[in-house]
C-alpha cells in the first residue's frame, strides 16, 4: 500500500475527516477531504458527521472546530503550529478595552485563542468581516487583533467608529509596497489580488481584495491571464490546479507562514496511524460555553 492508500484506509477505519487550510503545502491539500478558507473550514467543522476531525492548519482553527462541534474529537496534524497574530491579543486586554469602551461591540477575528473569543461579542473571518460588522447594531466597534483587516472593514463601513488593536500577521506584513511595485514592473499586465491582512498601501494598489477562497474564486472567474498574488503561497496550489492557462506570481520570493508549513503529508499520516495516542484539542467547560457563542453568531450573521 502506498501512503495515499494507507491514509484512505485509516480514515475509513478510524472514522476521520481531514480538513486543511489553503496555506498548507499542496501535497497536504491533496490528501485532505476538504480544503477551505477559515470561514468555510469553520462551517464545515460544524457539519461533519465523522467522530474524529484531523486538522491540517493552525491551533485556532482546531479550537474553532472543537467549539462548533464539541462532541467530536479534534486532532492537529502538527500541535505546535500556531498563529503569531492570534498570540498578539490576550483576554485581559479585551476586558480592559471593554471597560474603556462600554458601548462598543467586541469583534474578534477568528485568528484568536478560545480565551479571547470567550470575551468577544462576535467573530469574523476575512471573507465575512464587512458583512457581519455591518449587521451589528452597535456603532462603535472594538476590532481585535488584526489592525489591517480592521482598517479594511472600517473603510467599507464609514458609518461605524472603529477602535483598533495593534495585531498583525508577520507573513502579510512582510509584503512591501516597494516589492509590489517591482512585481508590477515585471508583470505589467497582471491583476493584483491581495488578502486583507496586507497593509493599506498594498490594498490600495490591488485590483481585488479578499480571503483566500475569494482570491481563488476571483482568479477562476476572471478573464485575465496573469496575476500577482499578495498572500501566503499555499494558495498557488489551487490557483494553478484550477487555471492551467493562467500565470500566478508572488510579490516576494518567500511568502510563507512558517507555522502552516510545519504540516507535512508524513505528519498527517503519522497522526492518523497513531490517532488513539495523540493529544486532542481540549478546552475548559466554561471557556467552551462562552467562546462558542461569538462563533455561532458569526455563522448565523454570515448566512443571513
Ligand atoms: P482566510 O482563511 O480567511 O483567507 O485567512 C487567512 C489566514 O491568515 C488564516 O490564518
Ligand atoms: Fe497567522 Fe498569518 Fe499564519 Fe495566517 S498566515 S496563520 S494570520 S501567521
């Protein structure tokens, strides 16, 4: 049996579904049952019927899966894969923000810990943030932790007043205007597609801004033949697979999230083979109760 066949057999025997984010290596995406952006993965995790979820992504994604489907056992392909942006905000900081802005809604990017979610009113992902925030009755919005996504949403919703946190994604922060201009000179006909975790000057120079799934959809539906992609290069796997006649260029030679890239097909296979001995995502009962509410509210507002 080759690795792929072994994985298929173990998945069936052990009743496991493999969920993967678009930023993991293409070889991992190929062995997953479902690949998506953070929103699609959260939705999928809330609906799966298998008893075990194996997550090829970073820790907040596994926590969200557990919060949305608490009866399932959730395992991480690489338990040490975290999100540095999620670590930039603490529950204590959220409590203090609330004291200073008692009339504001606390809107929490899904890239955050369960403890931070437990202090928040609603979660958002990059694909639904504008839609969800627009539906909130509060005029004042404390948006945590990503300041770039917060500014992107604020620009779309001038009727709201934003209070910003100073979090950012180190991978997207690296994408500089100077390098984007260089890429544009090298590929003058290319459309620029960016993730809203990029800085404002990058977004202003972009033809389209959206989540990883939105970028993939845009490239599929657009007539253009060339694209400069300002997000983690894991998305190139789907972009190139779906669009054989189109060319995709990164802004930087290395646009990678080191945590997402810790996940390999070998690690997925190992966790699957030794599933019973692997650590599960476990959260305190009280945190579970409070942290699932903003996530469920997001799913409800994003669907409506
Ligand atoms: P999306 O999956 O919403 O595109 O977000 C990207 C990201 O940084 C996930 O960590
Ligand atoms: Fe976190 Fe950035 Fe990696 Fe996404 S790409 S998981 S935001 S560090």
